[in-house]
C-alpha cells in the first residue's frame, strides 16, 4: 500500500510539471518585458534599461560593449544573442544584418524578441510570430492577451511584449527623447513612463539599467560600466532601482554638500531635510549620519544630534575621536551621553 501511494504521488507531480515548465527551467524563461536601448554619440555612452515580470531580468536582458553596441534579448530570451550580436557588430555588420543573422540561426526565433543598436544610432528589432500570437491570445495561460512590438527613435529603440498597449512603448520613447540629465536618468524616466501606461500586464518583478562608455585615451580609469544596477525580485523594483541609481550617481554626497551650505546660510530646517534625503538613499553610510548630527547641532538642537551621532559611531568607531574634537559638535559636550559616545 505504501509503495502504491508513492507511485500515485509521483504520477501526480509529473502530471503538473508541464504547466510550470517555463518556470522550472526546462525551456528559456519568458521575460514578459519592456526595454529601451540607446546610444549617445556625443558622449559615446550606450545604455539598456529593462523591467520584467520575471526574476532577474536585469541580469539576462541587457548586453553592451563600449564603442560597439547594445542588445536587449527578451520574450523567450536567448542569452546567446547578446555576445553573438556584439561580435557581429565588431565585424562591421549593421544592426539589421545582425538581427537577421542571429535569428536565422535560431530555431526558437519565433519565441524571441531582440533589439540591437550600434554606435551610429542604427537599430533593428525582431519580434517573433509566436511572441505576437501569445500576446494576442486570451487563452494563453501566461500572457492572457496583450501587445507586443516596438518604437524606434533617433539613437534609441523601445520594445516590449505582454504589454498593456502600444502606449507603453510610445510613452517610453517620449520620455527618453525629451528627457534631461544623464543617459541613465533618462533611461530610468523611460521605464517610469512605460509603467505609468500599464507596463507589463502581468505586473512587476525585476528591473535593471546598464550604461557603458569607452575609456578616454591615456586614461588611468578602468571603469567602462558607469552604471550597472539591477533589482531581481520586488513588488515595485523601480523604487529600489532609482535609489541605486541615485547612489551610483553620487546624489547623497551632493545632498550633503547642499545641506552644509544651507546650514551655513542659517536655513537649518532645510539643511536637516536635505541631509535626511541623503540618508534615505544611502542609510549604511556613517558619514551621512555624522553630517546629520552636525546639522542638528548647528540648528541649536544638540539633543537631537545624539541619535544620528550614535548611529555613525556604531557603524564606524573611529569617528569617536573626530566627534570629540569637532567644533560643530561642541554644543553636545554638555551631555553625559556625548561623553560616553566619544569615550571621554
């Protein structure tokens, strides 16, 4: 009897496996996705940004090589498309020729969506027949009916599948084309714009931004990936992705500099608010907590300075000696708690 029960259980598990085959890794995972690829001829930057209702899309979809081109591979993503496309671009093929070559060689091309852009701003996109069929099939258990396609602009291309409507890619194109700031910031704004129009009909899970730039001649720098961030699994990955982007772009330090200037100008409430914004972006940075303690002390609120100072010292005990000699923290010296913190 026990043997029979085990057989029944095993047969039951086998019976349900096909329904979860895509998630079990038996085929390429389906990245229900919207993405944007771009080049900035003036800076030499190449970028890819992506959001998907799939785990770790930021690690699977974007590929880019400085001075060569960028690729986004999605839908039933073929991760070999990235390195193959880059290699073909290096051989002098146009994006259109690259896309044709890699899809012609792939028996699964009808399930793929791939976009390629080169340094001249030329781009090409392939959206397989099965991608379109799945998106428009209300009986499909994964997609439940949606839209797939792309929009091409000057020096960029936006593409997606399983989307609420064509308005998703149009909004992304508009946001990027008329955006300001760095390429990474414009890519982030494009993702936000796409989500504002409904994004992926299955919801959100992961996102990523990749921006690369060639090293200047005779540069001592070794940094070609100037932005390389991703959120693999979150209810709203854009919240954390924007925090990581702000961290990458040095926003906390800029806010701290502004906070310091506001305090020197006697605008203490604004200075404290700016410093709290910096901490919200980089809560693990002891220097930001230390700076908040300084702002409170400058504002004539030494009792409020003790908490951020304690947090700073807890993270980095070396700050004890600095705090003890800091003239900005002089108002705290009347408190026994301060003496305990700095070891006096």
